[in-house]
C-alpha cells in the first residue's frame, strides 16, 4: 500500500438554492470567486451560467453580467449540451464589448469538439431591451464592476385600454383600432432585477432596480476589515448595502455572491445589527440553506478562498 492522504473535506456534492416567491422561484448557486448562476425557471431565464450546473440547461436565455470566470465558465458546455440533447440553440445576452472574444471562444470550442454547436449572441448595452415576447422583455443597465458589466431586469409588459375608452363597445373599439387610433397604453412591471457584480453607484437609482418585485443583488463583503477588499474588487460591502436600502422598494431582496471568508450565518448576524426587523423580513440570502425545504443535495464545497479576481 502506498502512503494514503487522509481526506479532510469532501467535494463530492454541491448544494443548490431554491427560494420561492409567489409564482416565481429563484434557483441557483452563488459564492464570490467560485461560481454564480441564478435561474428564474418560470421565466426561462438564467442570470450568468457559472459552471453550467444541470438545471441551467433548461433555460433558453442566459444573461451574462460580465466576463469573470466564476460567472461565465460553463457557457460552452451549456450550449454544447443543449445541442447534444436536441434542445433549441441557447440565446446569450452579454455586454457588447465582450461579444467578439466570447464568439471566438465558442468557435474554438466548435473546432475542438468538432460539433457545429449553434448559438445566438445578443450584444447588449445599457438601456437596450431584448424583446422575448410581446408581453415580456429583458432590459440591460450599467453596473459598476470595472470594465464592462451589466445588470438585467425581466419586465412584464401589459397593454391596457386607455381610461377614456372604457365605456366603448367591442365593435366601436375595433373600428377605432382600424382607423389607427391608439386605444391602449403600456404598463411595464419589472418582475426580477439582477445586478451581477457591482459596487455602489447610480445603478441603485435605476427605476427597474428600485421597483423590481424581486431584486437579486450581490453583497460580497460584510466584515469591517473587508472594506478595502470591496473597494479593490469593486464589490458591495454591507456599509454600501445599508446606505442604498432605503431607496429599494422591492418586495423581496435576495443577497448573492457572499464571500466564503465570512459565511452566511455571520453575514446574517452582521446584517441584522444594521437593518430593521421589518427589512430583515424581505431580505434573503440565496445560499442560506438553514430551514430550506427544497434545496439540492449538499455539503459545503470548494477549496479555501484565495486573493484573486472574483
Ligand atoms: Zn463574481
Ligand atoms: Zn466579477
């Protein structure tokens, strides 16, 4: 027998989060520097792709926030697996500035794999809307992570009859429509907004960010002596989050991308000291598995953190 190395920690199982808010679920995994992939299954959208865990394959649309590996690594695998399994080509929204290198990367994979994996890249810029259907669009907005980074909001679009026409009969309305009269107006309801990686800035003044029913925001650092790390990596620190919280009208706020240095339990305790009990009721940690009834199988996973880009 050779000398055996004892295993101190098992990396065999990865646990995924699943939070439910009314008709929508937030499914995913997000740890700073390691992996971020967050899915809204009912809306067919995944924010970032992480290492492309199996559940991510079921989303037709992927919204990439920025080019750090922990958010992007699995893109080639996602597209290839979907082709392999006979699913329709994935659509990938991404910052315009990284469209070319990502396209080159994916072409490389096609050559390496010798499989003509199809895909659609949609270059996005702040303010641009990708219309998925007449009643559903995805709007990009700028975030502050150094270089190019975007957040996305999933917007439900409803058309309603203008109040001045409420008394009209069906045939009358049909005639007016034929005559080219605008009888309806649009209502946009931001359902979910995702910030990707960002530090504090005017992203928190975006109406979609302030009003989304569900806001998914990073808060990477919580400890006082991590302020310097938050500044260097252009991430949010608890101090920033506490500062912007009064602006946020969201029914639910999901915190993602917490550093493993702090851990969820400690982060929750530090947060609870700074915000009201009322606010605590609407703030959730994506990776809080305590009391979760419907998460994936798990164990704490991953090597110790290093001082690299997250
Ligand atoms: Zn990150
Ligand atoms: Zn990043």
